[in-house]
């Protein structure tokens, strides 16, 4: 197979990072030029004590907000639309040009500055999908304030964890979120979170929505967004300058699930993030200034940060901010209406959304009603894409590329993909690599992907595995500029989570293969993180909630395949001795508990009572063993690998029998069949 230019580009980025990344960094405005693109404090530096051991764009200073807005206005793009806001849930559409966005951001920055926010502070943002959320993010960046956006679907307990960790100077919130059949009271949830928190921010600035206005209490520090913006405008106190910050200064903290149930605050810097995000817009998407980008994600996730907010604006594109669903607002043609109306050339979404559309409109009759001639490509991320969905939507969009790409909150940009924006020295477009079923493309520039063995199985030292050999997917250091540099307030956790198991490498926590041609196949997680409808959730966070139920003695949560959502959590619980409460009522109560404490995004519905859980002699529940049993592995077929430290082998046969009766073993991805099987078993009893 002939070596593709994407492979050459990736090798160039590793061998000569000064030239490769310097080329993109030079397209940004630096208030103070950097002295070196990639700096090691000493030769052959290795990460120590929670540091990665290197620095991107040493001594450089810039401002991400300036690069995302000001410089485009100064170059003549002030009248171009920066944000198309489209909310079928609120029956509202708005547009903000780059000049209007600049005015709003300068005003909002003035509001924040008037309440003492400055470089080095943090601000927590808990808002729905409205333009004001992007304005708040950019206003923070303008001031050198580090923002932490919390997904609007999270319940008070999750908000409280984030407040206590990042200790925000201020909180910016919305009065409510809008769902298809209900109003979500954001302000009430925020109040509960603050009541539970040790840290109490001085003020909460609340954007009121007519669909659900909140009662503001000045004695608790509540302020009205519109009143505050008007105060700054009337007083002429807009913050028109941008605060230059060091390249390494944190732009944002974005929390991701941890295996302990406590969130991990991924820190993303300014210089590296701006450089690689700009590069990704050009190389992966082939985007150009003026293009319209429709990223059907949420600003509370890393995809929303990168490809709703910062990526399109850094390049001078127009971004579509969509507050709606793939189906039900009003139908399965919703996304296609958006693509046609705004003439989007780049579409980014999760496989879960596409499966939902296909389930309602299997013959693609609704999508056929819309003109998609402006669309150049569809990009998928958030979970593993199945080949049937990819093939279906490649046909729906007229044979244009459907590009699966693999990354994470930690990486900040796609680790793999099929670059659509490569050109030769004469400016001629280069055909991208072929899409390969089951693969998420090849390594993107900056990522030196390797597959290593489990060190525990190879004498304590991991060994690099050959092509098409299953193992741990890792990235050889240094990581590219956009990747995390540490965890907020948790340097030791950063070292332990990502760097200690494979010294000299970043541990993605995923397992898979790199085939003979260099395509990366991501097969599974190596820990207990679930991908539920594109959302990354830890089993520990659900177990923590189930354990609070008065009837439950111990529990284990495992992911079950689901054709629509990718995975859903299933709880296996052992009841306290003497408890006679029936399973159905426990199931309803635990589902309600998870919804209240973690949020509806967990999609938690299945709780099953079992007699015992398999454990090690030290008391550790064997979660991987349970997942293997669900996958159909057993002692009888000799496919079940059992740790030598297991306390009691007889539990395994007992557990397999129970889960087989429940319909959990060999489940083909239709979670509803589990409940049907349970009903059949009970009927026979």
C-alpha cells in the first residue's frame, strides 16, 4: 500500500514539531512572540510529579478571545455572521455578526470585571444552548479568567463537586433549560448545588428565559444578566482590551468522569489549544474562513468547546448553535433542515443521534426533502461508530465522506481521523485516506500512537505490540499542543491516571489495534467508563448513588450494549439481609435516585437483584469478569479468564445462571429485551 500524505504529515509533525506547529501558530496573533515551539527544560525530560516534562510555545503570550473575534473584525469580517442560533425548542432564531459578538463579549467582560474577576480567577458557567453561553466563555477568555462549563443536564450533586473543586469567583447561569416536554429549572438546581457546597461564590449572574423565569434573591448574590449588561453599556464600561496570557495559562477546566465517581478537571491551555484547534479545522475538516459549521453537540462537552465555540471562530467561520434534538423537534428531518437553511458545509454529531434518526426514518424520506449540496462531510465522535450507521448516512448525504474520529476530553482534539483538508505544494487537493469499516481513521498530526501489552502480563514492563495485535492504546510523549497538561488541583492524580502505568507514554484508557496499514481500531475501554448516548460517565458515579438506597447492601454497575445509545448502565445489587422489598419498586426508586443526583443523561433504568457479587480476596468486585459474562464468556466455554485472586469460584456459575435468566448474557444490543425476559421468567415462576 502506497504511503498516504496524511502519514507523511503525521511523521513530519513528530520529527519536526518546530516547523509543523510553528506554521499554524504563526497564523495567530501573539502579543509576545514565543521563543521556542517545543521546549524541554533538560535533555530527554520525562514527566515527574504530575508535569508532562515539556512546554509548548515557551515565553509566548496571546489572548484566545482576540484571536477568535477581534482580529477577524479588524481584517474586515465584522459583518459576517459568527453565530447562527436556532432553537426549535424555544421557537427562536437569532444571528450575531462578528462585530455584534465582539460588542456582546466586551460588555460581558465588563460585567465580570466590575465584580472583581481577573486573570487567575475561575468562573463556572451553567447555561443552556444559547448564544449567551458562548459570550460568557469568550468574555472569560478575554479577561484571562479560566472558565469551567458544566453540562446543563447535570444534577446538583455533580455541580456541587465542580464548585468545590474549581472554587469559582462567580457563577453564570440560566434560569432554565428547555426539553421537548418539560422545562428544566437550572436556577433551582444551581441553588441546591451551592447550598451543598463548601465554596460560596459571591454572585450568580442569571440569564432569564421567558419559558421559565427564575426568582432572583439579591441577598444570595443573584444578579440579572440583562440588567448587568445594560448597566455596563450605559456606563460605557465595556472591556475593550484583551488581557495577554502566557501560552500555558489555563483557558478552561472541563470535568470528565473519574473511576472513583469524583470528576477530573482537565486543564486546557491557551496557546497550544488555539494552535492545534486551528490546525484541526484546516486539516481534518478542510474548513475555510466563511464556511458554516454545524456541530450538533453541547457546549458542556469538549466537542462543543472545540467545534461549536473556539474552532469555527478561530478560523473565521460561522457556527450553528442548535438547541434541539435529532428527532422530535419536530421530526427526524430536524438536522437536515438546519443543514439546508444555513448552508452548512461541515456537520459534526454523535452516532447516537444518527441511530435515533434512522430508527424513526429508516427509509430516509424526511432527509430526502432537503438540499444538502453545500455539505462536504459528516464527522462522528463520542463513541464507536457502527458500520451500518456509517453506510446508511453516507448514502443519505449523497456519497460524501462520513469520517469517524476518535478522541477524548483529555486530548482536546481528534487523535485519529481521515484528513479532508490536505493539499500538495501546488495547491491541489489530495484525496483523503479511504474510509475503513470498523476503524477510526489513522493517527492525526502530533499523535504517535502505539499499542502496548499489559505490563502485569509481561514481567512488569509493557512491550510494544505488532500490527493487528490487541492491546493498550497509548500515545508516545510529547503529546501535541492541545492535549491536557495536568488535572486541576490534582497533579498526583494526573500522573497516576495517565502517565504512571506506561512511563514515557500517555495512557488513553482504551484498548484496540493498529492494523497493518496504520488504521486505528478502538475496541473497548480498559477501565469502567461508560459511553452512554455519547456521554462519558463512570460506573462509580452511579454506584455511589445506588449504595444510598436503604435496601441495598452492595452493588456493581456495568455497561450493557444498546443499539440506540451505544451503552446503558445496568445495576446488579445485593440486598441487605432481611429486606423483602420487591425488585420492581427498587428498580423504580433507584432509577429516580440516579436521575435526581446524576441527571437524565445517565439513562439509568435497569436494576437487578442478585445473591452475591464475585470479588477478590481483598474485597474488590470483579467488574471486568462480570462484563465478560455478559459478553457470553464462561468457565464452560473456557473463554472466561478469572483472576487468581478470586475469593469464591462458585459465585461465577451462580452469577452466570442468574444473568442468563435475566437476559443479560449475550444480549444483542436491545436493552428492552432484558425487561421482556425478566417478565417471562417471573410469569413462569
